[in-house]
């Protein structure tokens, strides 16, 4: 409710400054019309502030997309497992006794109890923490205590549901519903990356950041270098802003820049920043892969999981370089979080509806917004 009335469409969602935008119904489809880059506006502010939009995105966006949730090195041996959640569905990724990798629903078929609460190694079975039902590593119910008196109860007929799972260059992707084929989503990336083999990298650590902003606010910020000179003085020295480029494909985009050798501890080469719709980033620098997964929590809150991967190495100079990489990454994230949270407050203020996109510097943002429009049509 704004100014005593409920807006019936996004372009009618006027609010006085300082009053957050809310809505009681999903917007009409006028804003979903494709917009050419040279004349495009950003997504309406209501898409970043509405609890109803947030809830609907779980079905329209996240349940129907591939999510990068792990690396094969975390699931190398039988019983190794990783827990995740996609579109509200708890999952446990586990290496079975047959060597197969599965993404099982982490929800007991008895009364929805949890099977695994954290990542682990070498499990022999999946054991419900609520009532003790036990499943094999392939998801088949093996035992159910004190159920002998239940009529027509057949253990062999009960299995955990599975999500879709595919592995690409060592990265494990899962999907709840039927997404586009992963090969289609990643089309062209293999050719650009060449011989870089992420499957040989080892998982170093995960760092998670809690951000008081909509998940799309964070994605928008990632998808452009326009803000580099203003927000990231250190990163701006590392990259060549004048040579910064953005390329787009159907389901992903790439920002790239040569590394400035005079201020660079990563080595020669270039920085590659891939975005895979809707919420996965691959930040690739010489000898380092960093994956980001932006997890929506609420309309005005998200979490970003940073996973760092490096080739196996014991060299002291290389280990020092990796420590500098972690510290530098944290510096950049603190800067990004601060501006994203301020932007979120501006989006919720009622002062802003939509702005113009820079064709030169915000091609990636426009590409992302067009995909959002597409899933709502």
C-alpha cells in the first residue's frame, strides 16, 4: 500500500520518499517487453523490494536453473557429501557405493526430518536425525525403526527424490526442475577457457557474506565495471579499465580485462569474470578460480558464498600469494557490500522507479535484466 492505494502495475507504484514499496499482487507484464540496449531502462525498483516477487522467483528463476554448489574434489570418495539448498529444497550431494554422484533431497520420507546437516567425508549411510530412518547412499530406504505394525508398508518402495546433476570442468551443478541443457547454458565457455582444468584444482575454503540487499542488486553490481573507478581503487589499479570488455551469450556473460603488470601479484594474463544466469559467478585469474553463488534470503537480504580453488601446491611463495588473494578479495567484497546495501535502501525509498542503462558500460546488466524479463513473460 502506497499513499493510501494499492498500485495495479509497476509503472503506477508511486510512493513518497522514505516509504518502502510494497505490493499485494504481482505486476502486469508491461515491464517484461524486451528493450534494446541503446534505449533500455533498468528493472523496476519493485522487483527488488517486494516479498511477493521474491517468493515467485523461487519457482520462476531458481527451481528452473542450474546452480553451482560444489566441486568434485569435495566428493571424491564413497560417502563424501555436501549439503546445499536450491529454491527452498534441501539437498545432499553424495558419492554412492557404485561411484555415482547424486543430488538427493535431504528430506526424510517419514516426516521430513533432515538427513545430513553439514558437509562430510566417508559416510556409510544417510541417517535421519529425527526418527532414525536410514537410507543407502543411493537414496533407497534401508531401515525404519518400529514400523513393523504399519500396514502395506514396504521399505523397498521408498526412495529419496533426486535433483538433476551435471559436472563441468570439476564444478558440480544441480537443478530442481527441468532447466535448459547445461551444455546450452555454458555454450562457448570451453572454447574461451581452453586447457584450463578446474577439475584438478583443490577446494581451499569458503567465505560467506551476509548482505542487506536483494540478490539482483548484488548481481547488477557484479555485471559492470562502470563503478570500478569510484568504488574499488585497488581493483581499478589491477585491471585496465580502458580495455575492460563485456561479451554476452544466451545464458551467460563475460567481463574481461588485461592485468596491469605493474600492480599485479597474480602474474601475466587476464581477468575473466563469468556470470551464469541466474546467480553464479566464476572469477578466473592466473592460478585461481573463485566461484560465487548468490543465495536469495528475502526481498532485501541475500548471502554470497565464495569458494576458492587453487592447483595443488606447497611452494611458500605461492602460498603467500594465495593469502594475498584472499585478503584482496575480502577488501573488494567489503567495498561491494557497502554500495549494494546503500543502493538497496535507495530502491526501497520510493524515490526511484527505473533508470537508463549505459550501452557502453552496462551491457552485462542489460543482458541480465532481459533474462529476468524473459522468465516473467
